[in-house]
C-alpha cells in the first residue's frame, strides 16, 4: 500500500512539474487559457488513473471490456458459422435442383 501512495504522489508531482514548465515557457497570449484548460483535463485524468491504481481498481477497470469483447467475439463466431451453414445448404439445394431431370 505505501508503494501505491508513493506512486500516486509521484504522478501528481510529475504532473505539476510538467504543467509549471509548460506554462513558464509558453509566451503570453491567448493560447494560455486553452493550455490551462487542457492541463486541467489532464490533471483529472491523472487523478482518476492513479487513484484507481491506489484503490486497486485497475484490475476490474481493464478486465471488464475484455470480457465483453470476448463474449462479442464468441457471438460473432456463432453467427458466422450459422451463415456459412446456411450458404452451404442453399448451394446444395441449388445443385440438387440442377441435377433433377
């Protein structure tokens, strides 16, 4: 747990160092407010991701989409097999019709 807290504090500290450096080297002008806005969004993202790691939620956060994707892939394979079988039946019926006198 202490390692996670240190990782969280390190991430937040790196964010603030990056933000300070970016705003320091940015020339005065109209773009500064846009950069601050996007840096705020980045800060929220850093808090959510590192906070999730701190609470141990990263395992469940990243596993759920994989399970849904796996279910969709299995369903897609079933439908593809059904379509393949239906196509084969169709062509077999057509061949039988042609072979009939």
